[in-house]
C-alpha cells in the first residue's frame, strides 16, 4: 500500500463522525464495565462489537503501514487507536467476548509497537494464556524475562521441537510447533539484545520472523500472521526506543559510564529496557543544547530519568564537575537521593545525602567534598553556596525539579532571587540549567530566563496512563459519578454509585441514621469502593480534615475484610517506632496506618514524615488522606485522586496545584488510566448555586486553565508601586525613596514594606558583590537584569515596564549599599551569613553581647545544662530580631521545651507542652539553626574561630534536638530516632568533627550484633533497620575458574550456564550450542540462570573465562 493511499484511508477514518462516535460509545461503555456498573443503568448504545473489531484492524493496518514508512508519529496514533478499540471491546475482566484472548493479545502487542509499554503490560496482565505462543508473548510483554527464558529453555531442549524431528515428522499439528519454536527463539534474541546491546540478535530474529510470516500467509492463518507482523515491528521500534539505540545516539555505549548506566537499568529488579516517548524526544534539547533546557511533561512521564541522563552527559563531558539537583521539599530531596543512589552507585558516582534545612555545616562540607551529585532544597543550596565558593565554582549543571514553583509566596520569592543569583555563577562556570515541571503552560518565559532563548523548550502532554476525570456528586441520598466523555450524545456516569444505608438503631435512639449521611462519609465510601482499582488519594484543604475523613473511612472497612498486610516489614517497623517515639503508643497515625489508611499533613514531625513517605511508596494502601504538602512533594503510586474540596485553608487552590496533585493518579505499568474526581455536595443548595459550583469545577478540570508560572519578584515590585500610588507617590519619587532608604515615607505600615524588601535585598547585594570586583558601580544591572524573569514578564502587564523593573533594582541596590556601607568586606559578611539584611544588621548590633556569652560558655565545663543556658541566653538577646520573632510562637513552657529538645528527650514527652509542635518544627528545627549559622559566619569573618565553631555546633544540635555531635552523626547515619541515636552514641568515644558520618554508619553495620547487645530493645531495632536499609541487593556468587571445552569455540565464542529440567547445560545465546553437562570438575550450578553471566572464549589463552555484565552480581 503506497503512502498516499495509507494517508487517504487514515483521514477517511478520522473524519467519519459516525465511526468516531462509535469509538466514543465503546469508551464510555468500557468505563462502566470497569466500575462494575449494572447493565440496567447503561445508556442505549448503538455499537456492535463485530463492526468495531473490523474498525480496529483497519487502524492497525494503517498504523503498520505508517510504521514501515518510518512515520512513527502517525503510526503510533493509528496503532494505539486500534489497540484501544480492541481493549474497549474485549479488555474488561467483567465480560466475556468471542476470541477475547486473541484480540487482547493483538491489542497488547499493538500497544507495545506504538511505544505504550505500560498499557501493553497492564492489558496482558489481565489474561490467562491458552496457547504456547500467547504464553511466551505474554511473558515478554509482562517483562517476566527470567520466566520467559526458562520456558524457552524447555522448548529448545525438547526433542520434538528440534529441526530434524520436525523435518522428519512434518504434519499439520507440527506446523504449530514451527511457529512456537521460531517465535520462542526470536523472543530470546530480543532479551539477549536487551541485556547485551548486541544488534546482531535483532537481525537474526527479523530474518526468521519474516520467513515465518510468509508461511503464515501461505497457510491462511491471520491470527498468527498478525502476531508475527507486530513482533517484526517491535524490532523496528527498538531502534527508536531501546536504551542501547537511544543512548547510543549521544554516547559511546562501550565507554564505562554509559555502559554501566544502561546495565544498571536493564539488570535491576523491574528491568528498564526502553525510554518513554517523552524521555527520548526530550534528549535532543536536553543533551545537545549548551544553553540549557526546559522540560514540561506530565507526572509519571519520566522526568527523573531525563535528569539522570543529563547528569550522565555532564559527567562524561566534565568528569570533575559537580551537579546540583534542587528539589523543592525535603521529602522529595530524600526520594531523589535514594533513586539516584540506586543507579549511580554502580557507576562509582557519589550522590550527596544532605539533611537539614537552611544551614551548611562542617558535616555537610565533608559530604559535599565526596559527592559528584548534590541533592538539596533551595534553602540548603543557598546556605551551601553562600558558605563555600569553591563548591560553587565546580557546578556545571543545575537541575530544578518542580520548576513551576514560582509566585508570590514569600518562600518562592526568596527562591526566585536565589535562582537569579545562581544564574550568575553557573553561567560563569560555563554550566547550564535543566528545569523540570509537570504543569508549566508558559515554559517559554522560563526558557528565556534560564537559557537566554525561548527555543530551548520540550513540551509534551503524553503520559503512560490515560486520565479519566469526573465529578463525584453527593445529593444527600446517593453518590453519582459523572465522567467526562467524548460521546457527545450520551453521558458516561455511574448513577447511585453509593447509596446510603440505614444504620441499626442504638438503644434509646429515636432518629434513624444513615451511612453515608454527609459529604465526608460520601467521600470515604466512594474511596473505599474505588480501592479495587488501586490506592486512592483524598485531598483535603485543612489539617484537621485528614483525621476527620480517616475516621469515616475506618467505618467503611467491613469486619470480615482481611487485615491489611505490609509488604515491607522494615518500612512498617521504622514508621511505627518513629510514631510511638514522637506521638506516644496510642497515636492515630499508627492506628489508621495499621488498617491501610495512611494520613499526612503539615504537622508531621520530620522523624515521622520520612519513614511514612517511604512506607507509602513501598506499600499499596487502601487510601491516602493528605493536604497538598504530600500531593505536591512526593511521587505517589495511586490509581484515583478525589478532591474533597477545591479550597486550601479557606483560599481557592490554584489550578496549577490542582493538576499537580491530580497528575498523581495513574501509575505506569499498573493503571491503564488514572481517575480524577472532584467531590460536589449539592444538598440543601438552590439550582443557581449548584450550577455555579459545577461551572467552577469544570474550570478546574480544563487543563488549558492551568496558572502560569509568574515572577514573585515582579509582583513584589508591582505591589510596592501600587502602594506608593495609593499614597500619592509617583514612581520616580518611589525610586528616590528606595535609593535613600526613606521607607517610612512610602507607607505607614513600615514593617510590611521592609518585610517585602527583605525578601530580595540579600540576593541583590550578593549579585552586586559578585559583579563588583572593585568599587560600587551599577553598570552591570542593565545587562544582567534584562534577562531576569521579572523583566521578561513585565511585558504582559500594563501597570509596569521592564525599564521600571531596572530602575527599581538600581534604586534598591543604592538603598542597600547606603544602609550597609560600601566596603566589600561588609557585603561579603552579610552575604555569607545567609540572613535577610535587616535581621543581619540587627544581629550586628548585638554581636558583641553574643560573643561575650559564647566566650563565657567556652571557659565553662561545657555541660549539657550550660549548653542549654547558652542557647537560652542567645535567644534572649536576639528576641526582637525580625527573623527570630517572625515565626516564633511563645509558650509558658518554652524553657522545658528547649531543655527537653536539646537533651534528646522523646517528642511524645515534648508535645504535651503548649505550642510544642510549632516551636520544634518551625523554630528549633528550621529558623533558629539558620540564625545561629549566620552568627557563626559573622564570628568567622572576625577570626573568632573557636566562638564560630561553638555556635556552628550549637546550630547543628538545635536543628536535630540532640545533646552532642556524636549523636547527630549516628542519627544522620540512619538511626532516625533521637533517643536511640543518643543512646548508641554513648558507646563511642567523644568526637567532634574528626570521624565522618559514613565511618559511624559502616561501623554500626559491620558490628551490628555487638552493638545490639549493648543497647535497649528499641535502639537494637533501629540498628536492625539501618542494616536492612543500607544493604544493596546483590547476588553473591563464587567465581567459576577458567576452563577448556573441546572445540566448542569453533561454533560459538560465548556460552551461558543454564539449568533446564534439573539438568545442567551450557548453551550459546543463539542456541547453536546446546550441550548437557554430565560429570564435571567445575560446578556451574551457582552461576546458572543468572542474567548477565557469560563465559567468553579467550583466543590468546585458549580458555573460557567468566564475564559479568550484571552490576548487581558480585564475585566472592
């Protein structure tokens, strides 16, 4: 079929509204099948399955023809549409159709051909194979390669599948065996290609399958012919999507780093052999662009892997470079660290494991020196670079994850200013930025900002799972699910998805009660019923709603239902221990988690949050109930997201945040589609109110309404301009007032204006310092800030211009230098402290008093009590400093809280005190260490080294709530319990900075049994968990000695050890050699059937030698 005819056929199908409506009906019906809706509630569909089967194969045929012409875009669309139609008809496990298994097999193969690996995996997983061919293909699509190779081994050693037997006994029944053995061998070649990258295997498979396809055509067997046709297209698809081919376009895959990287992915549990369409299509922008790039693709489309490949590329080009990966939240940073470490450790590339918020200490310095990849929050990165310019000068690549997080929130304004600052240094290093985001409608703005061009953007809406969106309507009696559908004539809905049920009357109870009888109960009931599709995430707008809905969900769990079982017992123990230590034995966090109800909100203490989020990733909970702190910060595996509200703390959630949370629905290789529902309570509301709310929900469900990523710095400037205008001050006068620091004349609310300026002032001073090697010139501002995000986006507003942004910046820097002086040493002191300028100046006024307090402590016995007094005295001195009082909530029990926190007392004891949680999580764990770290830097500038070290040590202890540095190192080594870390630390000699965290960690692992006998039961459990979490999963085997093996080397240069039907074999990868090994001096059993273990013939030594390509195998 020529391409013109293919194109004509394709356009005819696509433009036929009747056919497209039939597909839409099939889609709508499929939703109802999958939600087990009663057929009585189905609309009157006009579709006939036989007609749709024919239509599906028309699309498949067109797709195959496009594929042959290398038009992969249209081929993928046609093949996916054909596969979807077949799945809509035959894919539901709740119905039986004619030839169901064959059609689903062809659908799954078609998905694979059009690079929809996840959908192929999910669909084929629903079926039970009834033929050898379908069984083999199913194992391949299911990525069960070990099992596939085992089945193939049995066939190739079965004499009835041998060439001689089939030639001598060719009968009608044996024709099937020819199909089976050739397809089996071809699938073996696919796997061999995956594992070795040897493209010759694909050529052999292609030759055999082409011949086999001709046989199927001559014999008139369309079912086998279609299977073979699609298997052949998979070979062509490998050239577009396989790791070996795709990365081979950019790297020499025989070099150590790329080779080890591919092997680390191929041989890991859950083998990764191809890249998603989004990943491979982004690489020309990401790897071939020295300016940097912006990648905007949906959640679950593979952003982290794109980051990995960018890191690989950077290290290949600059082996001594350091890469900074900025994650917006600590939880996400922790997750990324572990993900990177799993892969990069095989490449001997060290990934930092930094903890803490906004301080950079000697402990961090040691970790950074040993690391090539630094993962940090913006606050941690800022503290790091303000403290150590040597590290800053090594940064060649900055990856910003969740890069859409810009705006008017104070934290986001500070971060934007930090990125402006970081830009200067990265560009000076010849480095570049890679920004990753799932929700970024205006990626071009950010591209112009970070890469100096709007062209460095890769955008794609493709994701491995589809999205199903709808409204969960509660009317007081029932829940109706109204799904958005492409069928314009019929709604796709589940009426009465939940019906309220009468509850038995309690003694003396007169009023009849129902369940559900309110919105929260309706949401809980809906989530409970939807759990059959996989975990459900319920988004709530305020912290207290988390447990409120959890209590309602608990009522839904039936007494006869099986107890929730944790797959990873170590993760469960870590979470449970952390909860009990932090909240006590009877905490609801544990009570609900035991039932598979995982709760999460901003009140979570760090010691509990990390194990909880790890538990969420390893388990398949019934439900997760959380505020946006979880939905945006962690990669969750959920099938359904239900929004209980579209408000957060009383304010409408942004559409950007909505879709960032909604995007969590639908797990690659688990869910064909993710379900997104917005709860709508229509009880006791008039029609106008109901319609208004429906319209609002529809606006959220429309992705085209996602909020732009906008400069918070620009909004700050616009706000100050507006405030000035309201007070009758023209912009020119505002500029003069800013330059002369006459802030009180701008507005009566002086503190509020100062607070706004404080967000950007230290960043502006840092840039001014970097751009002035000598003197105090403002000439650099025009060329630098015309590339700022604020300047770029000023064009979209009528009330501000780019020139006014530049005037504002110049005036503000004049005001800053007038305030702090023009000496560079002062600028550097302020910048290195990392503290906002106004607070920095306030601390300067009190510094001599603080130094005196510290010196008194130094000459004391330095007991714990004296250290607590040191902290108390410093807090008394700085109590009126802006950043101290900003987030500080006082308590009548502040002395007790401070004492218990620094003494390492359990949080369950501390939380009994007034405001204890906020004081610990906001003040002591974040704000106070930041202030102390700044004070330490100031002392260092004055050459007060002992005083500076004392305060730096205090900052570290305050941040974690531990009495000494030994305890901190034990804690950071992985004993994530303050009580147990302190207890274990007492077994070691005193140490300040000499021993590294890694030293303690390795010692605890190597001598775990000894230490467990010296400590309490709980501390021993934490040591057990440390050992468990630190053990990388290796297969340990004894190396087989070199050997001779007759003249086999003349037939093959590579052998594999296989145990087949309990017998030992040596076979060649292409099965030209299949030799059973009888008695032998060499034991091959320990290396048999292990992927990546080969015996290669050495022509020089005339010996067979063992080769290992599997990075997860070590020889003992």
